[in-house]
C-alpha cells in the first residue's frame, strides 16, 4: 500500500459521467452525511459529499471552520471533514474543493458540500471512502463504492486489439 494525498483540484471542463447513485454514508440524531455524486472523467473521479448538521454539533462545526484571523483567539486551529480514499494500492487523505457554503455567523443548521478529486479511476472498479470529523463527534465511517469498469477507454484497452 502506498500513501498518497489527493489534492484539491477542479474537475476537467468537459462533462463527466455519473457512475454511482447517491447514498447515505451515515445518519445520526443531528447529522447526516451523504455521497451526492460520483462523476467519472477520462482523467479521474469527482466525489461530492453533502453534510447537514443541526443543534450543538452545528455550532461546533461553525467554530471549527471559522476564519483564523483573530490574534486574540488562543485556540487558533481549524478542522474540517476528513476524507480518506483507497484506490487500488493508493491510500490517503483527499483535500476538499469549495469546502463550505457561504458563511453564516448565525446559529442554525450547518451545511457543506465538498468536492474531492481522485486523479485516477480504480483498476479494480471499486474504491473505499472513509469519513470522519472527530471535533464535532463524527467517528470514522467507511463505505465501498462498486463502480465497475471505467466508462472511458484507457491506453491499455485501446491498444488491446493490436
């Protein structure tokens, strides 16, 4: 197993193909995390998650994602939803793109819809996604996504007839 970091990269401008239906990752009393979309591109996959948090956990989430510009803030640290992705022999954290909705300093629900770029399509046709955010009480939860073969021809597939 090789460690890898999936950087926050925007998807290609061309249209991708949806390769997995939306599904719930976890539902708790005041938190819902779902996989909204898995879109395949010739150069990789885009995972989109949606998290909706209410109650005191929403307050924690807002606190953990606040701007760190106050010099008098003695706890100047920041946290966010952790996403680990295992694709074939590559395993590691994925950095989010556009991690939060427009900021609201008011109380109420917290919602975020992060995107994660995975720069390869799994040769095995499946990948494992593990999510957590311990600072707001979301413990690690893993799901296996069975995507099937890539909808895009690869170099090895296109050369197969030669």
